[in-house]
């Protein structure tokens, strides 16, 4: 059976990816969706009966990945589209963001993404697409969002290298690098610190970012950047010294001081 596999499919861009893939590729036999929220995935299954199949679980653990691998083998599945959208970020300086979140971002955004990609490799067919969600945060270091930006720089670098490695097999890899998008991302991100005010002026619509990402992936583009502002940022980050850009845009301020010692000691 020919399938698409979408992580982070319970909300935001992963959910929108699963929906748009269902509509644009009706010949697929199934769209396998994964995230932790069982109820939200079940709702998607009800909305697309016989098409969506839920694999609820925490992607940073082994269990759901093992279930996916077993199902791929059992069904003799061919993955035509793999979307790695599961990811999160916590705004705040290093030391302000909890240790468990620092490790959690690396575990989900980097380790789980590479693990899901690796387990999918034997099931990918020629002409298939791997779509990895990086971020415009990958373009330059971000004080106040340091670990998240570093994880996304990893995703961008990894995806571009993988694209080259898989070229002979005609497997195309696209790193999606949006600026701020109107998903639930910021309600998670703002636990320790508010987003800089200018982010809301660049907020893009989820459906448009996803439509662009799908079009770019099927046009064989290695990097997908939605909107003139983020495309300009990408060019600026290539031609100007990062130290200069950081001087202008650094979101760190006196207000963003580290949490007190007792708060930090209580972190997991
Ligand atoms: N929104 C933005 O401004 C923006 C900009 C650039 C890049 N991105 C990137 O785009 C991707 C999608 O984000 P989004 O904006 O759509 O955010 P979102 O609405 O918060 O969606 C994140 C998804 O990741 C899943 N997830 C979180 N932790 C997980 C875990 N441990 N195991 C499995 N799934 C997990 C969530 O589902 P559960 O909670 O149900 O597990 C959810 O489906 C992320 O990689 C994000 O870094 C976002």
C-alpha cells in the first residue's frame, strides 16, 4: 500500500499537512498520522474515514516508533511522502528555559526527527518526498531562543545533506523554513518569556505555508521559505555578518534575566 506518514499531525502545520495531502493525493491508500494527543488524532480518523490511521505516542520514546516500523513491515507499505512536523520551542535565555525543555527540544526536534527518517528509509520509493520542518530560526543564532534555533539549524543542515545523499535514488528532501506561523506553537513557546513584538507582524497563515511547502517539495526544491520577509532574511543571513544582524534584532533585554536559583534547581 502507498502511504504518507506525518508526524506532529494533531495540530498546526502537521495537521494541515495531513489534510492537504489527503485532498491533493486521493490515490494514496492511507495517511498515517502520529502525535501524543490520542483524541485529536482520533478526530482526524473520523473526519477522513478509511484514509487516516492514528499512531498516538511520544516520538521521543521508542514505543510509537516501533509500532510504526512493525506496521510498515506488516502492510508492506511504501512511503510516498514523509513529513516530520513534530517539534516545539521554548523562548527564554539559556538557564531561563528549564533543563527538561532544553533536552526535550533536542530530543524531539533533532533525535526523533532523525530516528523517524532512518526508520522510514527502507520504505521510501523513488520520486517520494521527505518534508522536514526546520524554521527561519535556522538561518542565524537567536539569543533568547538559542537551543530551538540550534535544533532547527541541525534540521536544515541534515536535510540538505540528506537531499544530496538520496539524489541518486530520486528521493527528494525539502527543509521547510517558515517565520512565525499562526499555530499553537507560541502558546507552548511563551512559558518562560514572551515572543519579541515584531514576530506578530510576520505571522503567516498555516494553510499558505503548508501549501507552499508541498508545492516546493514536489518542484524538487531543497529549501522552502514562505513569504518575501523570510526570503529576504535568508539572503541577509547569507551576505551579512551574523554579529551585525544580531546587534539589530537581538531579542534579549534586561527584562529577560535568568530565573532565580531555586526555580532552576527544581528543574528535572
Ligand atoms: N509556528 C511557527 O511559528 C513555526 C515556525 C517555524 C517552524 N515551526 C516548526 O514547525 C513544526 C510544526 O509546528 P507548529 O507550528 O505546527 O506547532 P504546533 O501546532 O504546536 O504542533 C506541534 C506538533 O508536534 C507534536 N508534538 C509535540 N511534542 C511531541 C512529542 N513529544 N511526540 C510527538 N509529537 C509531539 C504536537 O502534538 P502533541 O502535543 O499531540 O504531541 C503537535 O502535533 C515544528 O517543528 C516547529 O518547530 C513552527
